[in-house]
């Protein structure tokens, strides 16, 4: 069975919807999260953090152009943004690999 990106996204959205429904009904313990946290929340928070890190790197770069920040600050901010992006990409790749493994499981 060949998997394309749209199929993977659709499956992820369905799974995320099921997780949200379980969380909204107070059934987070059934998902293995007795404290009510969820994988969706963790991924969402991580993505928001990566976006904020990128925005911060842009702001430091602009401050450097205006003479208000050092080159070292720019290098540090850009390195942090790069690390965040690499982490998000690595997690995405692992999720895609897991999805492919699930598709290969015999029913």
C-alpha cells in the first residue's frame, strides 16, 4: 500500500480529533495520560515554541542591522532557531515512520 502525504495528514487529523474528544470528555486516563496532558498539546506547544524562536531570531537580526545587538547575539538566536526547526523535523519524521509501520501491520 503506497502512502502519500495527504493520506498521512488525514490519518493524523482523525487521530488528533479522537484524542481531543477523549480529552474533552475527561477520558484522558484512557489515553494513558492521567494528568490530562496529551500528545497533541505537546506537539502544538513544541511547534509554537519553534515559531517563537524563529521570530526571536528575526528580531535579533533586525536589531543587529539597526546596531542594537551584537553579532554574537544574532549567531546564538539563529542557532537556537535552527535547533528548534531540526527538532520539529525529526519529530515529524518519526511520526511518519510510525504511521508507515502501522500501515504495514497485518490486520
